[in-house]
């Protein structure tokens, strides 16, 4: 799977996608901000829901391969 949305993210957003746990060992749930979803949807000609689903798929791939 090609990670095309991941490469359009800023440094903090990339770190959030790769994060597994919160301090104290609690699991981390990735929840992208609305303005990020809107920007990526506008730049790529996709709907906000498509962008959200694509980001979650790309996150799953990143965590699976440990990049």
C-alpha cells in the first residue's frame, strides 16, 4: 500500500500517527483534527470521510511495518 497522505502531513501529525501508547502505558487512539481532514480532502479531491478512512488504513500499515 502506498502512503500518499502520510507524506503530506506535518511532523506532529506524523508523530501522532506512529504513537502507540500514552504516558503511563494507556493505549493511544488516533483521532485526526477536523482542519487536517479538511485540508487533505481539499488538496486531494476526496471527501472528508474518505480521507479519514485512508489515514486510518495508512496508520495500520505504518504500525504493522514499524516505519
